[in-house]
């Protein structure tokens, strides 16, 4: 009897966790789609925006550091950087075995123009939550992040 109750509780908990994952996944995917639409004004993808934002924030990074911050492989970042370099937003400098990436003047201009607008846009996704709920949500996300990494 006790084992049966425990099994039902475990099944309900698993179902609830699955529902949370589905809802979270849908919200995330919708947010990315909306961000892609929003960034089209500047002819940027979300991935390109992330690169420009990270480099602009840090001024100069190695390709490895940038890949780490974006949670992608070094190989995946090479093609993305090539496109941004061709567009004139970034420059890469080879120092011995390490490639450093920084923003060009054109990259700095787009950083200053786009980042504040996009950050406000992204923050607006959480307007339905009050301050306490936002803090609680952030706390829960950090707790999940610590468990999954």
C-alpha cells in the first residue's frame, strides 16, 4: 500500500516536471522567434547579437572564451565570426596560437544601437511578473542551473 502511494506520487511529480519542461521550452522557443523578428531590423540573428553583445561587454575575447560564454563549440563559432567579420562588425587578431576577437568601429556602433533596445525587448517578456516573482524565478533558475551543469 505504502509502495503504491509512493509510486503514484513519483509518477505525479514526474508528470508535473514534464509539464514544466514543455511549458518552459515553448516559452523559450517563442522568445527566440520574437527576438529573431525583432533583430531583423538590424539584419542580425540572435546568435550574431549574442556575439556582438558578449564582445562589446568584454571589449576583447579569445575565440575560446567567446565559445564558452555562448555555450557553443569553438568549431561552431568560426562560421558565425566569419560572417560578422565580412559584415565589418568584428576583427580577429592572431597572437601566437590564440585568436582574439574585438568589435570594429562599425561593431561598436551597432552594439550601442542594438543592445539597449534588445535588452529592453527581452526584459519585456517578464512584465507579467512582479519584482518578488522575478527574484524568485531567477533563484529557481539558478538552482536548476547548478543541478544541470
